[in-house]
């Protein structure tokens, strides 16, 4: 676990909204946007370096009462930061892209080809629970993606998190249609 120094989290709130519809919109989870200067978003952005994904390096931190209680990133199930050797360009080697899958589809290839069975949000929830934290009312800061998939949203809602917080302009930063 990282340093759990309390930090004021709500500064830098934004009224930004995605310019295109999300593939999945959670029913009971409020979506909020903050700038990359928000201290919790900074930590989530930093944790992306541990991702083993070719294309979408994603990380999440769970915050409750201004304290980080869980952290996670997407990547192979057998190692926290396993990178596949000999791959020079991530975007050119994503098997989902090569087979024409849209965002939010083809996750079976992540596990079958890349060994990437983990989503950042799911890992952060598991980390918080493993350390004995209750997630009711907590916030999930997601860095490196422009939306959260249905299984991740369902997990956040099931565990009582209240808000999904993403980086301002996340759609333009992380949706391949804007690159």
C-alpha cells in the first residue's frame, strides 16, 4: 500500500462531460471529473506505470475520508508489472485492435493472448477489501481510460462506492477515436 496521508480531494471539480456516449453508463454511480493536478488523480496516473497492457494502461485508487484505501491497475494476472518483451509499440500490437473489436468488447483476447485478466477498478476494490476496508461511500479515481466497463461499474456499485472520478477530458485523452 502507498502512503495514506489525508489530502483534500474535492478541489479541481469539473463540469466536463464526455462528448460521446459511454458504452455503459452506471445506474447508481455518479461520474465526476477532476484535473490531473488532483492529488488522488496524480497517484492513479503514477500507478499506470505498473500496467502490463499494450494499449490502455489504466490504474485506479479508492479514496474514503480523504485517504487512499485501495489501489490497482490492469495487467497480467501472474505479475503486477509484467511487460511482454520485444514489443516496441503498444498501440500497433493490441490483439483487440487487430481483430477489429470496439472499446468494451473482446476482453477474452486480453486474457487469452496477453495474460491480462485484471481491470484496475476490480483490483483496487480487491486491494481495499483485502486490507479490511469498507467501500461504502468511497470514491474510485480511474486514470488512463475514458469510461468503466459494465463488470467494473457493477463491482463498484455492489460494494457501495458512490462516485467514479475520471480525468477531465478523459474521452479525448484515452478514446482511440480521438487520437
